[in-house]
């Protein structure tokens, strides 16, 4: 599970068009790093990735993607908008809803621990 940090502030500061620019940019970066995996928008500013490869490789790609998003300034209406993301990941074996709940719990831990990080254990 991935959540764009302080997304409401982006919308409040730059309007919904600015927020949309961020969503499109994040989605495009997700496509680059996870082109062979299932990637879905999971709500307003949340995304979910399901992959079936080695977990260590997945965590490495998540971290590279997180750092790429952190370094990417999105041009919008004469401004450059920068955002970070928080990530919760799991390799739990079980039903999809159990996997999502575990990843979501870890996402909230990432947010509680200061955002812009990946929690995977």
C-alpha cells in the first residue's frame, strides 16, 4: 500500500488540478518500476501493488521508486510541486484481504513514524 503524504495540502495549495498532476506523475513512476505487476489506484491518493516475485527485490524496487518520487518536482501552473510517499508492504501468505490489511497497517506505521519511508516487517 502506498499513500501520497500530505496530499490534502497539495489540493488545498494548488487546487485539484495540481493534485491531479501529482496523481498522474506518481502513477507514471509506478508504471516504470512495476510494469509487470498489478498496480491499482486504491482510493483518493492511495495505490496498491501486488507482485509475485522475490520479496527482497520488491522492497528494493519500492525504495528506489520512493526515492525517485521524492526527487521529482512536478510542474504545475508556474510552480513545482514536490511530494513524498509512505509505503506499507507485506509478504504475508493468505487471502488478499488479509494481505491488504497487513500492508495497510504497516502504511499507517510509516506515517506515524514520520512519513516518507517503507515499513515491510
